[in-house]
C-alpha cells in the first residue's frame, strides 16, 4: 500500500518485486498530482461508486481508475518516465 512517502507492506523490503514496486510508484505519482488528499477522496469515492454498481468488493477495487492505471502499467518499469499527468483518467469506465 502506498501512502506517500511510505510504502506499507507486511513483506520485507528485499522481497518486493519490481512489478509491485512499480505499481506503488505509480500510486505515488497519482497522489502527488492530486496533492494527497484529492487522491484519497477520489479513490474512496470511486471505490464506493464501483461497489454500489458492481456489488463486489474485488471488482470495485480493480475498477478504480487509479488501480486500472497501476495494474495496466505495473510491468512496464519505464512507464513513469513517459507518463502524462492525470493519466489515471484515461482508465475510467473501461472493463
Ligand atoms: Zn494499487
């Protein structure tokens, strides 16, 4: 879990995969763009709206635009070098 500037996990730092670290770095970038509080408010709001629509906890989480972007690009370790600002909203409404 990324809570800028901290990465919170039960696993030892050395066991974290590059893919996992990249996923969380994408969240750090999203958080900075939205000045932290905006990220958390929108994240929670999107989750709630998705949950009301989908009635499934996991689907609601996976359909949050911030998560869509992070899951889509977590394997591309160079993604953040070319990422455009607010790119998470390119992932809204897809399924
Ligand atoms: Zn995530």
